[in-house]
């Protein structure tokens, strides 16, 4: 990553993630925070499945969006925040596994618009991690807007 991350980005991301009711509701955990890259993990839970027993596409999309957005958040000023303004998800394989890993990585940093890519993997004890989805997302850096703080 060529941009310089604010020194406190890890702490700010951890505090922000702790306020994410949606991620808490699905049982997601923030497992890795680096400059421009964030990982979130989620254990399999039947209540998050669709009618065939696979992890629901909405859950996959939400976790990928969160990982990519926090990857972008790691690069912005402490007085700014960030909101997703667009994303595209490709669902490549059914969400089957004991755990799921969602990795977001900034591909184009910027002062107003940031682009990230994400990959979702299913993890089972009987084989290697399997790519189940990818996402490209665009985020907008928000500054000075009431009610939207880091």
C-alpha cells in the first residue's frame, strides 16, 4: 500500500467494528487488521442459511462489504468516516463449510473515493479453503457530516 495509514487505525477499526450490530448479530469476528487489508471470520450457523442450507448470499455480501470498507477505513484520516456507495458480488460456489473467511483489500486508494476487492472462502477441516465469492466495492470518504463519525 502506498498511502500512509493513520497510526491509530487498528484501534479505530476495532472500536467501530464493536459497534456493528449487524456483524455481531451474525456472529462475525474481526480477525486481522492491516494497512489496506482486513479479515473477518464467521462460524457456520444454520440460522444464516438459505433454503438449501448454504450460507445466504446476503450474509456473504454483508461480510465482504464490511471487510472491504474497513480495509479502506484503515487509510483515512481519524476525523473522517467511510460509506459504501456501490458493490458487485460474484457468487462462485455454495457457502458450505464450518467457518468462512472474508478478506477485503484496497485496490485503489484515494482522498474521496476508494475501491476495494474482497474474497470469501469456506473453510472445512477436510480440505483447503475454497473461494466462494468475490466483490468489488466503491467507498466514499465522508468528512464533516453530522451523524457519520469514525
